[in-house]
C-alpha cells in the first residue's frame, strides 16, 4: 500500500496547483488530523509549497498547495535484452533526462555491477541534475526478479541464467541511492496505470512483444508483482503444443522461443536458408506486409502464438484495457495486426469489448514505471 506521503503528493499533483487540505482529505480518505500532519511535514521539508489563497467568504482563506518539483528526483532504469534505458524525473514525474545504450551481455557478476554502475553514473552526469537530490532508483529487468528479496534472478535473453542471483543491495552500495527491482512488465503496467492513455483504469493488462514476450497486470487497482514462485504474466513461457523450439529458459515449446524477435530471425534462417533478405524480424515483417508467402507463413504462426498468450491474459483477468508495447508492437506492422486479427478470432464476443491500443509512453515506458515504483517504495 502507498504511504500516506505518497497519497498526499499524488493528490496535490492531481490538483494542478489548486489542491487544498480539504480536497486532499477527500481525495486520500485520510483522517483530517493524519492528513494535516503529513501535509505540514511535507511543507516543512519543502517538498510541498503553499501560497496564500483568496476567500470571498468570512474565515480563513484557503492555502493552495503545489509539489516542489525540483526538490528531488527519481531514476528509472530498464535493463532490456538489447538496450538499457535510464530516465530521471522530477517530483511531478516530468522526465528531465533520457539515456539509452546497448545492453552488455552478462558474463559475470562483477562485470555486470561495474557496467551498470558506469552506465548509471554517465547518465546522471549527462542529465546535469544534482546527485544529492536523487531520492531513489527503480530497476526494471527483462527477466525474473524476486522483488521481496530485491534479487535479480535471471535474464535469459541477455545471458543471465537462473542461479546467478544478483543482489540489488550491491547496486545500492555502488550507486549510492536506494534501489528496488521488478520485472520489465510489472514496471510497464505500473507506468500505464499512472501515466498512460488509460491512467487510473482499475483492471489493466499490458503485453510486451519484443525479444522477450511478457505481460503485466493491474487487478482492481492492485499491481500484481510477479515472484519466481508465484509468476504473473510470463506468457512468453507458455508451452505451445507442436512447438519444439528450445527457449532460453531451457524448456522446449515456449511461445517466445518462436515469436520473440531473435527467434523469428533464427526460424527464418533455418526454414528459408536461400532467402537471406528475410533473416531478421523487421525484414520478415516488412515482407509479410507486402504479401510475401514465405514471410507470411512465419509471421502468421507467430501471430497465432501471440494471440494465444494475449487471450489467456484476457480470460484470466477480464481487463478493461489491454496495452501493447515492445519493438514488435507497431501500427501497420504485419505481426502486430495479424496478432490482433487472430486474437479477435479466438476470443468470445463478450471478451472483445476491452480497449486495445499501443502504449503512448514509448520506449521508456518501463523506465518510467520503475521510477514510479521507487517513489512508492522509498517515499
């Protein structure tokens, strides 16, 4: 549950410069005394700013409150299979700096920590923001994370096999900032819930279609945080009958072992050795959009698998909105459009009513969500 300080800051932020103690109490549901104590503390710490208001009736004038956006900053890092993205945002979650670099394949724990630390320090220096105002860092990982123990468990698509557990406490020591880790899709759905086109939607599912394939869930306004023993949204590792391809997780038949971007490239190389122009996910997608029969055969099969995973999430959670992201979620993309078409074919009519769209948050979606989760964790 968010702390009372988080609830108050969110209420003030939504007030757009006109929040008062009365409106904050109504928005948060906090007892008047509790709310006043939290507001006064935040004002004393200069995290909230108060200005003298006007009144047209007898009595004390209202005191509008605003967030002092520059009083502190949050960092969000998204370690993806191919790229790592870092953002720094102010207390109003306006992004002040963006940074992206290729993800270094995992070879050892020490090299990983050195790489992440160097990358983060470079990004912070380029941001121009004062390091002493950095309040915390959220880390989203394309892999498996034990958020309760704050341990990165695996990231098969960038070389981290299960068993090489990476303690986030070591990053805290090296980065000099509190840090909290979650999976990429947990961060993605958190970002959509707070900042996306369907912000505030109480039943929301995100699906990422990229090198890996995964999903995040908000159910009755509650963020479901996946755990290695209690997985949520790992649709990329759904076993598909008839699929014999081996996945990075070690099993055969996983959805992403065929449909993931790198695996589509491998499928094309194996099944179409004489057509090197199709040996890549983007090339396959473009050729399929132009009606190439070889490309269409591969893309349509991948779309069937993607649709099966998406349908499973819709059946399980009955979302009001389904938001896609990732490199393979593109308006006009052959794979994406075929996925939507096949999803419509297999869903019962009553399940086809949810809003479906591609994220408006762009490629920094999970980094933004990670920063938000750090705010909730450490504030």
